[in-house]
């Protein structure tokens, strides 16, 4: 699914996308901070918590400690 981040938080994100999934659907979210730098890439599982009008709110699930650390770096722009 292609989309753009609208909001970020420690537990999830809001995604702007034409593709919408029903609430409760588990998806995989891919982040690419720097396309030419693999250290900026991250994949996380998430569950759709709300959806409508081209925007979805998803909550991360089954987050590994290394993923959590990487996500914090992305949120703080430590790349």
C-alpha cells in the first residue's frame, strides 16, 4: 500500500492513502527514511484502528525492541 504519513506517535501512525482497509485488518507498514540508505528502512506490523476519508489510523503490534529503537530514531530524525 502506498501512502503518506499524516501523524506519527510512539504507538502508531496516521496514513493518507486512497486504499482503505477495514478496522481490525492487520497490515505491514514500510518506512523508508532515506531511499539510498538501508539503515533508514523499517517494516512493522500494525492493526487498522480507524479508517475514513482517505486517512487510516494504525497501531503497531508485536514490536520487537530493535524495531522500537529504530522507530524512535525515525521520530526524532536521528538519521
